[in-house]
């Protein structure tokens, strides 16, 4: 196969606790979030076999046609012993705003490169490679396993499939709106003191695991956003506007982004992007 | 919510080993199979609230409009303390032919009834209820967990989510053809001596887990079908015809059914039903 494409849903984390470990397959997070139908489509092809196809034959990673570097993707390729691949990723989601774009690109690269380069690896092994790459790059702790599962994933125990434990809140089709106000560096937050944040995250996971409904989930999300101390004034104002209009909104971890269920943001007078809960996990297309 | 609908993919098991346990959440099977885009769509509604809606208000289970009894479904409703529900299931798949129709109907009922009756249960809890119901009904050991996951699921450890362990072979879109020749009672096979079958199943799982590719999967499937001693002369003849035509086919466990990848059965001159590998698991629609 010369080329393969994977689609990986976006993912906003609503609450989480950080768990460090020297073994990147054991490191990760507990938490809960929403997989989104706005995601990342990743096509991997053998650049070295395109011959004189011109500019499109250059190896490297391209996000919406721009050449970029992503440490998570470089680490996936290294783990799979893949050289000279061309990776074309497209997404409607903004980078650095809490949608798991780096995790999605890493996972999509793992799934598609596994096909193109015929690596005899299972889904869990490819997810493990992408999770480990993301953890080592410092760009995320739980998006990859959530994106592999889809829906409204709960990360009950941290880590890659062999160590972590997942569940999910049952959800039918559900509209999600989001408003990205700016960027927030996952690396900067995670490299600081996360004790208070993690304590709040543990409480949120425990509450939602005990009553896995969307109502409990959004309530826990809002409480976590307050307790974790990451809400800017602007984020707080938008979340309050949505509440005042009778809706349900919170902050995407980690980005300066508000997400809402149903028509929460529109009802409050904002002009959000619209997608829905993506009930399936990452797939090869 | 007065009504909810779930879609559950069909599932053919290619190889398996049976694992009994007094705890139905620990009982189950190791094995591998294919989730199919031909599946069961289950709508649950509150019969008691339809008032004078006429015949459509009767509670009970209807499969393609015929009233039927399924022990697995009755047990799911009992576990969820649901009474007077009307359950309408539709499927292109034949019953008793190895497609996991009873498991799919049980799982679809659990997911949809959980929504209608607002049971605060997670996906894993609903899957556990359906798995336990199927095991206790004696109609299946591994379809439910495979149908919850989708794709080309490998059941590495038996049981419901808390005890079992799943993985999957990565697969892009892939055509599947099948030919149902007749019925085979899962209960009758599983209540007999399964030692030889299970030993062959353990070997198959171990081989495929070591090299999770579709080629290895189909080879292990054919070897298992021979070793388990379940191939009838007619099944054997069809599988041989497909091989002779250059294709890849094996027997669906447990049914008098042949399944093939791609155009295996058509190429051998048969007139099979056609669907594809369903890469997503069961979902609420």
C-alpha cells in the first residue's frame, strides 16, 4: 500500500488529574472529555516512492498544507522505524487550543503509517506508541486514548491501553459548540505545580464515574474549571453568559476555549464553530 | 425521553476458546472475529405511555415485526428493572447462524433502555449487563464485547469489561461476503465437550495476537475451523471453492455460515450477502 488515511476525532478534556511516570505508557491522566466530529484527517504516503511527482513528493509533516514540526509525530515515526514518509494532516480545529490536535495527528500517523509500512502491530500497540510519543513530547496526557475510543470518554486509570482503564458516558447524537479565544501551552501548565488541579480532577472523575450522565459531567466540568485556577476573565465571562442563557458550557483543558452542549453558545449570542460528539473512535478510512 | 434507538454491528467469530465461570461477568471467551456493517437496530419505547396508540403500544420484543422471545433481552430488562417496554429490532442478518443477533439485540436493548429509563449507568456497565445476560442465556460468550468495540476485535481475556481484555487488528474499509447455509445451536455446542475446540482456539488467539494482520487472522480462522471439528461437508466444500478461486473464507462460529473477505464468495460463483467490516462499535443513534 502506497498511502493510507486515518480520521481521528478532536477531543476536549473537561477535567483531569495529571499522573507522571518514568514509563510513558504508564504516565497519563484520569479525566473526562468529549470526542468531536471535527477532527484530524491524516494521510501517510511513501515520499521516497513518488519519484518525480514534484513538490508533493517531499517528506515531512504538513498541516493544512503548511510544513510544520510536531515532536509527537516525529516520535511516532521513530518508534515505527519509518523514514521518508510524507504526512498530510487537515483539520478545522485550531492548534494549541485544547482540541488534542497534536495527539490526533500522532495517532492518525501511527494508524496510517502502520498500514503503509505493513507493521504487524495491533490497534492497542499503535495507540500505545502514539500515547507514549505525546507524553514524551509533553503536549498531552490523555487525548490519544480518548480519541482512540470516541464518544464521551472517561479515563478512569491513566496510561496506554495495557495500564489505563477507560469507560464512557452513553451518548446519542449531540451537538457541540466551541469558541477558541486563544492559545494556552499544555507544556507550560503541565510543567508547573499541578497538585491543586489534580486534586480537583480526581474529585471530578470520581463524581462522574459514580453517576455517568451528561448533566453530572457538565456540572463537574464547570466546578473543575473554577477549582483548577485556569479560567481567564474572558473565559469566565463567556461561560457565565451561556449559563445565564440557560445553557451548559465549560473550558477545554488546556486551551483558552469554551465548549458548550447543544446551542449553548449560539443562544448566548456568540458565533461558535459547530460539530457534534463523535461516537466512534479513530479509524482507518 | 420516550424512545431511543441503538445500532449494534453484527459479529462473526472466526476462532474462540470457551471460559466458564459462575460469575457471568468473568465467563466468556477468548477469540477473534469481524464486526459487520449488517447489524441490529433496536428501538426501545415506553409501551405504557403510548396510551391508545393501538397495536403498536404492546410491550414485548419484536424482531422484524414478529413478536419473539429472547432470553438475553428479558434478562437485560430485568437487570435494568424495566417493565412494559416495547422493543423493536430490525436486522438483515439471520438468527442462529453465527452473526451474534441475540448479543446485538441484548446490547442494543441495554443502550437504548438506559437512555429511555434514564439509568445512570456507564457504557461499560451497560455492556456488562448485556454480556452477563447473553452468557446466562447460553446464547453467546463473546459477541457482546466484540460488538461494543467494532472493527476486527480480538478478545485476549474473557469476560465483561472489568475482567476481559480486548485489542483489535487495524483495518481500513473492507468488504465482507457471507452465505448462511443453515442454523447451528450455540447452546448445543457450548453445552457439550469443548476441550478440543478451546485448545485450538487458544492457539489461534496466541498466533494472531503475535502477528495481528488480516492474513494471519484468516489463516488462523481456517485452521481453527478444521481443528474444532465443526465443519460440515457443505461448509468445507464452500470454503474450498473460495480457496480454489484465490480467496479467503472460513466458518462463522457458531453457525452453518461461510464468510469471506473481499469478493471471495462471488469470485467462486456464489451469490452471497455483502456488507463490510464495521469499524465502530455499538452506538446510540
